C-alpha cells in the first residue's frame, strides 16, 4: 500500500491484524449559513486520525496503529478520538512514523496524541460535556504526549473567517466546528464541520491521459468520477514524480476545489494525493 502527499510517496506494509471498524464521526463542510453560536471551534490538525478503543489504538478503518508500549500504556480504558500529530506542516514525518509495523521509538518521541472527543454511548453526553470530559481525562493522565485540543467560541461568522486566515497564515490546515449540544453520531454529520481555505473531496480514477509538450512522455491528466457519477478532468497539482507514476485506474484520489460550475463540476480542481484506504 502507498500514499502520495505533497509530492512524496510513502510505501508500507498492510497490517495483518484488523479490528472491527470503529464508530467515528466524519465532518461535513462549513457553509456561510452555519449558525456559529451553536458550535465550539478548534484547530484542524493535519495528522493521522487515531481511535483509542480503551484497549487498542486503531485507524478509523479499524487497522491497528503500532505505537510503542510507553505511548499507549498511560491511556485509560475509555474511548478516545484524536489525531496523531507532531507540528504544523509535518504530515510526511507523521505518516512515516505511525505507519510502521515496527515502531521506531526515537521517531515516536515527537508524536503527540491530540484528543478531541471522548464519546460514551451509555452516557449520551453533548459535545460540550464531552469536551469537559476528555479534558479532565487527559489532565488526569498527565503525560506530555497526550494533549486535549482546546475548544473555543467565536462571536460571529466574520470573526471565524478572520481566525481561519490567522491560523492558516501560521501553518494550520484549518478549523473544526463541533455542535455544542450534539450527541455523538456515527458517520458524516453536520454536528462536525471542517473549514479550510479550500474544499476537498474524493473521486475515482476512470482514465489516465497522456500529456503533451513537456509532459509528452508523462501523465497529462486524469479523468475522475464523483460519487454522483459526474466525470471531469484533473490536470494540475501533480509533481513530475507523480506524472511519471500516476494514480491507477480504480484508485481514489483526494482533490481540492473552489466551488462548482453551473454544471456541478468542481471549479479549479487540483490533485492533492492518492487516498489511503487504511487511514
């Protein structure tokens, strides 16, 4: 299995052990009509999503994450959700570290488990209550590599967009919005929203087209298909290495875009990476 991000290719073996796919909340995209007073806001950390089931650390797909024993031993017997993260603009090192089946201790020393939820089906807490709960749990753990993600309120949508620009200027990927009074809900929900300078989505590769000019002997563009069945072309965002070894037909890619045309085609679509089915 491999993952392409920021022009680099990460190759790793698939884990042999697979757990049941955990219940996770997946974010929808922020829209201008969002009632911001209903939400708590936090930084969007560009790391690897990691679920602590109370006994195992797994990806959102249910694949095990092979962390060193010292990393997981302090974690309590409760469900935690978060990101494995080191610092801003460091995704390459994060993925390289956490995808190894034999963890390298010195690499994991830079990784932090950034907790943003602690759902408990028996309790049915609101997110505002879960925020207090996970903060209390992490503070009780009192380990520098396990940290609670701070949630805060903003006055209005204008302030939110100003904060987005400030965070992005300082290297952050974007912001996340959690509905304060929402109960935990599995799957994609507007109880959880993501706000980034651009939108992103996934599409299936249908065809790989040859290039012209300086790309004559390389891939020029891809024909991809959205879940709706609409097909369109992506020809930008690729490095030379990715054009030499492009995504394969049947694979899924992540692309960024800026709104839609009148036909519903993503506007200014640009390749980001091959989607990794394990993470």
